[in-house]
C-alpha cells in the first residue's frame, strides 16, 4: 500500500469565503482483510462528509466543520480551526470498491477498505531447452 | 492575555510536547503557501467570555462522554479522559500513526470563578462544549450614574 497525501484544495464554502483546509491527523492500518483508516474530523457534520474512490486507487475524503461561535460571547483563546478537512490517499492494493464502508462516530471517521479477493496464484511452468 | 494563564498539565513528557509544538510550527511554515493549516491537535481548546460567564469548547474526537471526566473547582477546569486504540496492537501493520491514544489531562485556569452547580456540558460530533456561568454575586453590575442638578450660581 502506497500512501500519499496530496494537497488538493477542496471546494470552498457556499458563501464564497475561502475556508482553510485542515490537515487533520489520520491513522492507517493494514490488516489481513484490508485497509482501515481513522480520520479525526471533530465538529464535522455527517452530511458534509464525502468519500470518493476515483481512478487509479485515488481515495479522496472531504468534510466540513460546522462549528459556529456562540452568540454574545467574545473569543479570547483559540486552538481550534474551522474549515474543510481534506485528504487524498493513493491505495495501491486492489480494493473491493463495492464493500467500502464509512462510519462516523464521535468525530472520528472510520473507513473500511476490504481487499478484493485475488485470483488464485498461477504457477508458470519453466521449460528446459 | 488569557492564553498565558492556561497551563498545560499533561501527563506526556514535556520534551515530547515541545517536539510536537515544533512539528506544528514547521507544518505551519511549509503548509501556509498551500492554503493548508497546521494540524488541529487533539484536545485543542477555544474559550469565549462574556459578563455572564465563559464557554469552553474542546476537540476530543473518538472520546465518548463515558470516557470523559470534567471537573470544576473555583477557577480551575480540568478535562481528563482516555482514548483507546481502535485496533488492538499487533493485529495490524500501521502505515500511518498521527493520532494520539492513551490517557490525557488538561487543566485550564479560567479568568474568573464559576458556579459549579450551573455548569452545563454537551458532547456532539467529537466536540465537548462547556457553559460555565459566573456566580450571580460575582457578575459585573452596571452602576447607575445619577445626574446631580447643577447648582444655581449666586
């Protein structure tokens, strides 16, 4: 499996403002059955999450944080960024695209990418001359 | 500034935290040109204040309310909890490991005392929101200014 995070800018928000792209932390595991990814997307609306498997094993994940500041209060300290989450991975293993599953729980997106069943290994006969 | 009052009381060794901060600085440097912001770290906190009280919002993705422990005492707010590894160690080959696991504690010194009875905590989408109102007796009160009638000159 080959992993490359490519800085592809995601679509901007509807109001035309350029939202920053957040490079949030991710975990990627390879198990016997396939690839399992965990992406931290705190505050992201489940409807805003978009997972797409494209050509050549390119997997793109986009989500948007829906956090809004509380009205009537003034911000005094900030460590949280509000914007788009975006990742792009290149998956080199054969993935069964029909069985890819995405589960959002407590602000963590879990992606299950099961490996496609491979054709049985074929022995190549060697002939002597 | 409030930020200087916030103490980091983590159980991770400080050298590790320094390294993480340095990594964040480097990321910020290299990614700004690409419109990519630095990584929002786990347990990142935002704080808002008003005359009524303060609102604290913390990113704790993957830590359910059952694994969170929030305590308030006087001016001190403590967030503690645990994020367990989703996949047991040794059962997979980890190709990328950027997320933190284990126990965490973070202590914040708030700008004023809060009423522990009135604190409201809400958890949604991996974000913990705390409403911490000031005790009624401590709230700033508007002082009415009386206008004194001008004395007539003799």
